[in-house]
């Protein structure tokens, strides 16, 4: 059975309050990564579209039979910060947009739907306002903040998953890598 990923990471002595007394803490600088060769091996990965509200833990439980393998889902997609690199649920995205763009004079959602984030030409290239105004209406587009935030979130939904038949192997290799002494 898999143990929590952070239980695999070595501990180090750390003076947390400047008192000189060291306490054991997880070495957050310790990481493992897939080699480029392994990352490009399309026989052991397949693409998956994250459904609204799915978390790495939910996907790991469905695919690997244990939510504690969520770190494999994150690792295979080079996700370091699951709060910002993972797709948000629709509800959380709306809250984030509201908070991010709220001003004393405007509701954040209202502001985001009424404010231009950038301009694009027909091919989707970013252009400045002068270029935008010079193009015919059929060859230009205003992208509102709300639409940009939605598209950015949606772009995070396509991930790669490690085939379940390799889960024990990667778990053992992580144990080996994280328990090896530093060179």
C-alpha cells in the first residue's frame, strides 16, 4: 500500500523560530522529476480530461485505487502548485474571479465581463489597440477578462496519466530516489 508522498521526503533539522533549537521538518526543496525520455514515452501515459470538481486525489483513487497516489498525477504533469496549476471547479473559479477583480466601485464578476484583457487578430495572436482598430471587425477580437480566465482554466483540464500497471514501479523508484544520499 502506498504511503503519503511527503512521508517519503527526507527530514532535516530546521531552526523555525530563530531560537537555535532545531526541529525536524520536511525538506520542501527535495523533489523528483520524470526524465525527458520517460516523459515522452507515450506507451505508458494516456491523456485525460479533468472533470469539473475532480481533484488529483479523486483521479488517483479512481485510477490507482488509492487517493494517496495523487502525487503521481501531479508529478506526471509537472504540477508543482496544485492550487494554481490544477483546473479549478466552476464554483471556485467564480469566487476567484470575484475576489481577484473586485474593486470598491465594482463587483469582480461584473468588472471581469466588462473589461478587456487583450486584443487578438483572426489567428489568435495578441495585438495592441492601434492594430485592433485598424483591422476589419471580422478579423479582430476583444477578449474580456472573464473569457480569458475561463479559457486559462479550461486549458489545464487536459492532463496525462500514468498507466496503472506502472504505479508500483514508480512508487518504488520514488522511495529509492528520495532515500538516496545527496551527492
